[in-house]
């Protein structure tokens, strides 16, 4: 084993970095956003850095972190080294391709046979620095040489929110919380304040943030005397020193910032909700706790919510089929899926296997009651929501994925919902008495008592919604769209909020829907006229809780709050006011 030379390493002093709100040397504003500086700063190289978790800072630990399957497949070299006295492992090699896949395409278009190959090279340097292990990835295949399931998913973001100037953020990538395909990337080459990106602090997860920082303890800032670009995500992309001593000093400084510096106030929200990696060791305990709760008759910590991918079909669904393996029960067919249905199907599943059975189980959706017209299916686990505590951490389960949320995030959501629920109501609805057995009878009663137009089960049929959608259950005196629901859990309420968003979208952007609404209103309330240019201005959600409890932030399940907040944000973006009214029970 060839050892690297051992230059003296000077650890930077443990003093606070100079941040933008203290002082910063001037630097030229780039004309285009690019993480590279115009020229590579002397003594540095733009590097992708991963911090590994659950890896011992020893030679043996470094070997354990290698992606051995990939390394063996391509016959890469693995060499033990020392970097400024710290154990290191160098993995390197190339992946040759004898013929590019586009050769046949070019030959087909031109008739000219082309045989060109190429090679993709790369390297990964794993280095133990004090109590931490880092991977420096180079080339197109370097990152694949390491088991990235061990990467700390909050590392790059953690450094960025403690380092970047909040008013000079150049790029943001965010994903809508709880959905599977919606990812937005916004870029402003000159930079702007993080507030200008319009990030939903509850409903979106920021996965990447880019900007500049000036930290004189970093080699690149000392070399250039100006701020350096930083890209923070699950990895950190930054110019690091190339000399052994300066490299270790930079890694130590990055670790110090992550450990000791508080996030900037305007960026702290980014850290408040983070996806939990599938191999996080805490998840086994959390899922064990969830498995036990699924055996309880009415677990307060568990609920049911409509998955995001299903919301677009919610008006078409007339029945459900629930199949849970190992239950010993035939699939359940129900007109409306509830948490009680799911729990009933898991009763026969052995202890410790309920959650796994829901992950392999399916919920099939049908556009008819007999179940002859299938719409699609989803994993049963995607309908389950939960909020569980583990130590000092709070975990949210949503659409099959786990998220860790901070205290500030929960407080933000609670404050938002409390503001909505405590706002004075603009209408008054009669009590939901025991003789009004279902929603249809209640809506008829409320329409008569309060002088509202009954639109329950009167469907608007258009080219876009050929099966029909409800504009609302009741139409208010000022054309408010009133949606009514008696709910025992969060799933029914999240369905209600989805209905409101769907009907507003149809009435705002589909002239046929407005025409259909005008015709239905005329039939239901002769003489009442809906303007052909009608656009919804107000949506009212009227909710009666099956428990008889008053509608408060404490009586709404967490994901009902999430669904309400999401609907409110979406409708307000369309200029539609949102109001929530509690229906008293009697």
C-alpha cells in the first residue's frame, strides 16, 4: 500500500464564520448561473461531497461503505491510502462502451455505418475525518462507487441554510409534499431573496438550494478573497482544497458550520421537513410502533387520506376493493373506503406483519358500484397516514413515505389552520340532528331552512368531466360554493377539500361547466340567474365531525390539516376566498 505524504495540517480556529449580515468583500455579479467560477480558483477543485452515516471512521468502515457489487461488476481498483494522516480509500476506474447506442440511429438516417465507443471514468475518495466519513465523488461514475443509502440526506442542505445569503439565492428545487411526480426547479441567474420563490413552507420540500457564501476559513474564499458558489442538496457541491491539509481543513470547517452555526432565519423552514431515507435505522422502530397501532380499534395516531395520484379521479370513484395479503379474508368491497375498513382487513394478519401486508396489499378503484369498470389501483399503504413520536423526533407517514418534521413546522401548520377555523362565519347552517341520517337528507333540510339552492348530486357534465362533477352541495346567496361533509376521519375531509378544488377549476376554465351550472340552478331555483361569466369567488367547507366534537385545530387529524392547508393555498392562488364552518351536532 502506497501512502500519501503527510503535510502538516492546521485546523481552523473555532470561530464564527463571516456571514453576509456581518461583512463580505465585493464580488462581480455573474451574468449566468453556473456553480463554477470563471476560472478554477488556485489550489481548489469543484467537488461533490457526501457525508456518510453509520460508517465507522476506520479503514474497515470505509470498505463497508463501498458499493461492492458495482465495483466488482466493473473491476474497479480499491486502494487504501492516507490523506494528511487520516485513513482514506480510493476507488477508481472506467466503464468502457464498445459502441455508442446512437450509432444505429445515425446509420439509419444516413446509411453510413458508424462504430464509435467511449469510456466513462470516475473516482471516489472516502476519507475519515475525526468522527465522520466523507466521500468525494469525481467523474460521471464516481458517486456510484459508494453505497449512497448511507449518505446523510440533510448534509448539503444543512450547510447551505447556514451559509448562503438568503437574498442571493440563485436556484431552488422543490417537491410538493406527498405527491409522486411534481418537482419544480426555479432559477434566477442574478439571485433573489428566498421569499421571492413563493415556496409553500408546509406543502413543499426543498431538495436543493444554490447561492454564494463567503467563509474565510475555506480554502477557496482565502484564495479568491470573494464569495464562492455552493449547491446544497443530499450532497454538497463546493470548491475544496486539493492539498491534503487544506482538504481536511475544509471538511472540518464544513462540519463545524453544520454543527455550530444556526440556520439563517429566512432559510430555517427548509430544515423543518425532510424525507427520511429508507435505510434510516430509526424506521424499523417507528414501523414496529405503527404495526402495533394497526391492531388497535381506533388508533388516534393513524388516519386515512386520499393519495395525491388518486385526487384527479376522485369524482369518478363509486366503489373500492381492498385486498390485504395474509389476512385470511376475501377482498372487501365498499362504496366508501374508511380507516375502519382497512383495520378490519388487517385483523387476521400476524403481529409484526400488518404494515408489510398493507405495503403489498392493493386498493382497486371502480367507476361503478358493482366493480365492473376498473379505474386503477394503488398500494394500500399509500392511503395510510400517521404521526408518530420516536425519541425527540416526530415522524409523518404520507403516501408510503416517511418524513421528519420539526417543531417550528408543526407550529406553522397549526397557526395557519387555527386562523382559518376561528374566522367568523359568513353563513349559519342548522344542526345535524340524529333524524337526518345521511348527507342527502341534511342538505335538503339545510337548503329549506337557510334558503340555499340545493345542488347535491346534481352533476355538471362537460367534455372534460363527461361522467359529471358536483359544483357544490349548496349554493349560497352570494353564489358561494358550499361543500358539506359529516366525517369521522381525515380521509372523508381530504376528499371534501379535493372536491372544492376540482369544482373551482372546472367553473373557472370551462365554459360548458358554467353553462351547465346555470341550467341546474334555474331548475332548482326558478328565477335565479347565474351569469355566463360567473367565476367562483368563495368556497365554504361545512363540516360536522362524527364524534360530535366542535371543529377545532385539535379535533382535526394532522393530515386533514395538511389537506385543508393545501386546498386553501391552491384556491387562494386562484383568487378564491376559503372559509370553514363547523356544523353543530344535536
